[in-house]
C-alpha cells in the first residue's frame, strides 16, 4: 500500500531513515483561505513576507528560521489541535493588548508560569499560536 505524506508524495520513506537532525528548518501552518490568512499574519501579527512560492499558495515569513502558511493540499488541513508555534515577543502586555484590540480569538487567556508569560491565540482557521515572553533570569522561578 502506498503511503502519502502531508504533501501528497507517495512512498516517502522518512520513518525508516536514520538521520541526524540539526535544527528545525521551518514551521508550516495549513490554512484554508490564503488571503484571509495573509491578512491575519501580516496585518494583525505584523510579520513581513520573505518569500512567496507555488503561485501564492505558500507564503514564508522570516521569523527566526522560517514560518510558512500554505494551502497546498486538501490532505493537509488546519486543526485546532495541530500546530504549536510559539512567538517570543518583546513586550507581552503590549502584544496581548494589540491582539485584544483586533478581536483575535484566545484559546487560553494570558497566564504566568514561574519562567514566562503565555497566551494561546487562534488564527482565522483555528490553528493555535502561542504568544510567549520569557522572564529575565533574575525573575525566573523553577520551570517544571
């Protein structure tokens, strides 16, 4: 039986390969409406496009490595329980205020842990994104 990966490629032998992973190359988030998603990621989150491919179906943003939004296959769809990308922000309270002003959905309201501040928001397709701010070393508690 041919097995397809999330990009629809048959017989992808990834699971049987032995490899050494150096780093995460990119995080990709499936979306249903690329225009609506671009408006959210660019206008609400303020990300800048670094590349556009596949006739505009794959949009990349330079955030650390790469964050991509894509509408490339009906076998790869958004999920409220899927992607878990975290955005480290400079000013947590300001970021939360801006998101609330834009009526962004919160899956988890802002909360504090011994080592950080976090909130979980949702893009227009329901994908969850984490807004995150590590505490300075002198303010961190035990993170477990």
